[in-house]
């Protein structure tokens, strides 16, 4: 739950930094939001990086066989 909460906090940070007139920090916060949302998806797929629709044994995983 840490990564999704980080994404939400960074999204709120965008608004705060724009109101304060600091566009560089708002941009950095936007970057953190994008990376956190993508990383949340990667965490959700763990350990299957690419799940197989045919058979679970054919999925691409992070573990070596």
C-alpha cells in the first residue's frame, strides 16, 4: 500500500506546488506520480511478468527455472 499512497501524495503535491508557484517541483511531483502508478501495476503482476492465457506454467516469471 506504500506505492499507491505515494502516488496519491505526489498527485496532491502537483496541485500544492502549482498553487505556490513552483512549476519545477510540480513537474517532479508529476514524474513521481507516473512512476508510482506504473510501479503499482508491476507489483500487482508479481511474480508473473507476462501471464499466459493458455496455461500458468507458460507464464514469464522473474524466477529462473
